[in-house]
C-alpha cells in the first residue's frame, strides 16, 4: 500500500497554470473525500476549478486528457503548520521570517504572510509531493501572530495567498517564551490580555484620549485580537500536557474563543472534553517519545483515538523540526503512520485535505 | 485498575533482567601493573596499560529454539526467499531455506503474509547520551569545551534508562552505534550497543565491537568555537592536522617503548591514546560531513596521516563524490530526505542513497534521531522509491542492505550481524508485512535468539525506570 501512496498522481491544480484550460483526469481511482472513492473515475477541470467528478463524466473533445489508470487521484494535500516560504534555511538567520519581536511577548498584530517569500525554493519540492496548500504559522512568544493559507504557486506574493488571516497563533506550553516563569503566570498574562481586549473594545474613545488605565498590549495588538474574542477568528493554542489542554478549554469557555489545539501530545487523555467542546486538534502520528515533561504521554495512536472520540483531527508534523519547512512535503507520511496506528484510511486522508480546509475556512475552494 | 500490579510486574521483569545480568565472571584484570609485557592490541590500545578498561558484560537473554516458517525472508545476503523458513537456535541462525523441519523443542511461528529481516543497525545514534526527556540535566552528548576531545568516550554518557531505547527496539533496531555529538572537530569515542535492557552500559556493549572515533566537518565546530577558534573551515582543517601530528608522535613513542620496555613508560594521554589507536587501525573513523568538497579534503587528511575513514555520516552531498567514496572504500551513511536546515545541508536530494549505491559506494541509512531510528525501514523505502523515480532501478533486495548489512560493515561487524545467514547472530525482526510499506510494523524482535520485543504481549514490554509511574502503562 505504501507503493500506492507514493505513486499518487500528483496533480497540482493551480489557478495560475490552469487558467483557460480544460483538463480531464481519467481512469484513476478518485478519492473525492466528501464521498466514497470512485473506481475508474474522471475529474474534469475547467479554468482551474473542478467542474465534474464521477464515473460517467462527459469529456469535451478539446480537453487535455491525463490517463491515471492504475493511479490514485486525491485533492491536493494541505499541511497546516508550516513555515514554508518564511524560513528558507533554518540556521541562516537572514532567511528566517517566522517570528516577530513583538511587545512583551505578544505579537497579535504580526501578519506572518507579509514576510512570505513567494520565490522560495521550498515550494516546488513540496508541490512535487502532492502538497498544494500550506498554512503558514508565526512562531514564538505568547501570542505569535496571525497565520495565512498559501497555495504553493511561485509568483507574486498576492498570487499565492488563499486566505489571510486564517487564525491567531498562541502557545501555553512554554512559560519562558511567553516571558513568564510559570504556567500559572502565563495563563494569568493571557487572561489579562483578553480582558484588556474587551476593555479596549468598550473604552476605545477613552483609550484614544489616553484616558484609560495602561493596557497589556499596544492598540495594534488589541485590535488584532478583537475578532478572536468575538469568536470570529479561530485561535490555535499550542498545548501538550493534558492540564494545559484543559486550561485552554477553560479559557475558550470563559472568553467564547473559537479554539483549536496544536501540539496535543497528551490530547488523547482529554478526548471526551475536546469532542464535547467541538475543538479541533492538530497533531501528528510519528512521535511517541516522552521528550519533555509536558509530553510524557505522547503516542502515535493519538490521532486515531481523538477521531474515534469524535474530535476533528488535522494531521501535522510533530517530529524532528524540519517537517514544518524543508520536509513540509512529508505530510503524507503522517497520514500513513496514523493509519498504521489505528486511524482509518478515509479519516487519515480527510485529516490532510478536507478537515484542514474546513477548520481554516477554505473548504469552498480546496480540500 | 490493576496498574499497581502491572507496575509491580514490570519491576519484576526488570529485576529478572537484572538478576540475569548479575553472575558475571570477573573480568580478567588485564594488568593494572605497568610491568605487563605486551598488552593485547584492540580497543583501548597498545599505548595503554589496560586495553579494555570498561569491558562488555553483555550476556544474551534466555532463548528458545524458534522456527519461523511460511514467511518472506529478506536476507540482505542475496535474493529474498518466498515461503521461507528460518531457524534460530542457541543464539545463532541455524538454518535458512524453503523447508526446514521443526526440531521437537522449537517454538514454531507461522509467518504467512509476513516478512523476516535481519535486525536493523543504526550507525548514528545519540540515544542514551541525549536521552528523553531532553532536559539540561541529561544533556550529555557534546563535550563542547574544546574542539578536540578525543579523550571522551560516549559510553560514559549513556543512560541505560533512556526511554528511547525500548522504542528503537520496537522499531526493529537491534544494534546501534552511539556517538558523541558534532560540536567538536574530534568528538571522542563511540560505543556499539545491543538494544537491550540493562542496569549498566557495560551490559549493553556489543562484545568484541571495535570503537569508533567521531569527527565532524564544517559548520558545527566553527560555529561552536567561533570565539576561541576554529572559526573557519580552514581553521577546522588546521585543527584536525595538529591533532594527528601529536597523535603520530605519541604512537611512535609508545610503539617504541612497547618493543624495548626500557625505562619508564611514556606518560599516558587519553586523547592521544585514542587517536594512536586510529592510526594503528584499531578504531574506525566515523566522520560527520555534509559537503562534497569537505569530504574530499578529509580524505586527503586521512591519506596524509595514514588512517582510514570508515564512513562519512550525513553525507548530504555524497552523490557528488560517489566515485571518490568508492575508490577510497569509504561508507556513505545518509538520510532519506533531511536537508535545508543549514547551509551545508542545502543540496540534499532524495536520490542520494540510490546514486551513491549505484556508483558503488557502500551505502546505508542512518538516523541521528530517536524518532527516525524507529522508522528506518520507512526511510529506506523513501530512498528506494526516490531512486526509482530518478531512473535507478533499486530492488528491495538491494535496499535491505542499506538497512542492515552495510551498516554492519561500517561497524566492522558484518561477520556477525546484518544478514540472515547460517552462523550469524540471531538478530531477527518479524514484520507484519513488507517492511517497505508504511503500514508494516515489527511484530517481534529477537537479539541473539532471545525474544526481546513482542507487540502482541504488552505485559512483557520493556519499560525503563524513568517511565515507571511517570508514563502511563497503556501508552
């Protein structure tokens, strides 16, 4: 089955290259993801958009035909936590644009896509492995900034940005990075920030007249967090230890946040609460090492266990570091290993296609 | 739940292992006195009064005669055997073929639909010297206090309770070389261990395995020592050469004294002792090096001082100098697809293994990662398919050698491990399916004929002391 997985017909349907063309992919096993696979199916694409999928699709004579006999056709894969186009070479500082300096470890106003390098040499090899869309996520601090969805099209920056922002990024599993000394202090700082956002919303005029108490972040960051406390923009919080996950759930309840959990090393221990709260989890299937005291119960079955409990699961890399940039192309191995550790095949494919498209608000066009 | 009972059971299991290790024959006290006439050559060296001060105490775990039949055997010594049988007896592979009668005392395992391979060998590991959890208190992999630390031995950092050991075993790894890190030009001695539970590192050491010497090229040393030097690649090369000049003088002095025994022996120097043993051919050089041009320079340095490089590790640009590697008999230990994390790793290509292998250089996978070590079969599969995509017809029978036989050669152990051949150690993995499928997992792993891992029997799972009461039982 691995052979099959590796020989997926890697069909990159990018608006920029497919404009004014009609393409028919015929004879392959088509995984629409929204419904069961179609043996000997046809996918018809016109002007960059899928216009027909099925076993009996009329192919216009003018269409370019691609014979996929013996192959598999899937949606382009989505890798949902990456720094593709933000970090060219990890240890070359001048090619790193994923982390803002921020203010007091808060960088909510940071739009990470403003530093995207659309000429990145990482795009082509990532595409070549079937990944067509990536979420680029800021790093560091307590509130890292805003993420965007990028189609892997080299060109001008605006060509590739599918949607921005798609989420606010924050973390609660590293108190030092948050500029605090303990988890409790970190949570206090985060709650104070959200309180200040609400205060700012209610006292904007006073704020502009400098007639309010001092707030914990500059106006630009408070502004950026308004859609978060209004529950309009998702906030993805990195949390690993099970009590961190519960703390994030409590925060989301108290402030009406549209929460997603990333990391999620011990999320399987909170599967019922995550399911009840309808909180999606972005986690991997290739790490079972108790590599920190916050990840003692990290395991490869997490994705499968969460899915069984009814949690929306997005598979992302959680291995050695490069899975976010140079090896963002390897997202299919997370799916394969998730299957090896208990997830069903359709769920694993969904976790790298439609589910991320849904949670990041992209499912009208990709996934 | 009965978790207490299970913890207790696990403790008993560990104690059972422990007592198994207890009755050791006292090691022959190889002459603490300086008057010993001529110490045997070998690890530790002829420039040392004690050639083997930290001897292996490893003893195989109890084993039963075992026959696995109706199984596909990837031998790494020749073509795969479909519907084959392999007999493990007294710690050795006793028979391999298509029809082997089951001895009366044998445990018989039906391997229908399954695969057997030799135990996986990882030539580049830091498990034990960079244990999990990765806290400063356990960070023992780089003696980054001097660019040349030939005097340190990785085994003195190895924590046998590292939870990463049992996970590597569950991935089919039976032997690994644990190396010092790459901060230094010359990082120190490696140690070759069997992936077995033990109270001590001595209890894991592969009996008779040669030591390795870790050397490192390029960015790491010059970055770590930017302030005091070396701070450039030319500084790196001057550093290696200065060390070998000292080592050569030391070797001559000791070799002369060993012949004459006149007067006091020369003063011992731990670092030079190790380097002298490299010059005598008793320690194998494992050289972390990414770039083609730097590897060519390291080959010239080896020729200048008359030592051999056994294998380059990482070898990201191996494909550019595969002919040089072949001509000099140097192994290429590579990743399937790591790259881009630093400047010298920027020219990574996925067909690297396929190309160095096709040109004739001794090619192998390696992990440098406690995660990668658990999936070296998947890494080889990636590299095999990448080779095919590049037009090189890599067969499974060839690719399996990247996983087992060629790493065994790099450690100088290819007469004992690395293939399924009669007389070799019974280090064997039974896979649920083709090991080059992402969906296949090791079901059972034997080391020296003893069943060390059985996925179907969680009660017998090797849990380290650190995990007891810390990591949940059902994880």
